[in-house]
C-alpha cells in the first residue's frame, strides 16, 4: 500500500505524477534514515540551499554526506509530512513548492517544532525526473534577526 503522502493528491499529468513519486520516495528514504535513498532522486550536480550550515550543498555526493551527518539528530521514529504541494511542469523542467515538517512518533523532539518552506526544481534527465535544486527556508524577523517558527500552517498563509 502506498503511503498517505502519495495517496492524498493524485495528478492527471503523467509528469506531475512521476515527480510526486520522486518526492514520495524521498520522504520514505527520510523516514528510513537512508542517505542513499535521499540522494537517489537527485541529479549529479544538484544544488541545495538549506536552513542550516553549510547552507549550500553542490553535488549528489555532498548532498548524501549532509544527510548522513544530519540524520542522527532526528527523532528515533518519525514521519515526513507535506502540506500544500503544488507542481508546475513545462517540457523537461518542473518546480514544486510546499510546506514540510517531520512528525515524531512516540516522543517529543525539537526537530519537529516547525514547518519549513520548500521549493524543489526538477529536470527530466535521461527520461527520469531528478531534483536539480532544492531551497529550504524558515522565516525570520528582519528587525531582530530571530527565527519566526511556523508552528501553525494558517499563520503561514
């Protein structure tokens, strides 16, 4: 059975459905703490702008290494959750944006304190949709320089 995140929304466009599948596989790899699976849907020259240092990652190898280093700080068990996923496709290029968070299972954890804003850009390479760019952000108050966590989605819209 498919996970709830891939069943919630279906796509009439085959390209959009393929991208949703790539994103669903990424979430499954995240939940499984699988850095190889997380990098599998990325182009070899993927670029990531992240919420934490080093803030910019270039290449699948660095992307995988970043996740390998980060995963031990996640809750023991959790699920990956998206809201408001929208995908736009034009030819061999597409972009997706949504809100994302992790939801701990059976424990409290600071990594689940907020929603993050995500934009992912894809390119069809060799017939397969691959992530070529990801941008993950958390809002901040420019007058104080402090992070302003998104704890409720209604506040983000």
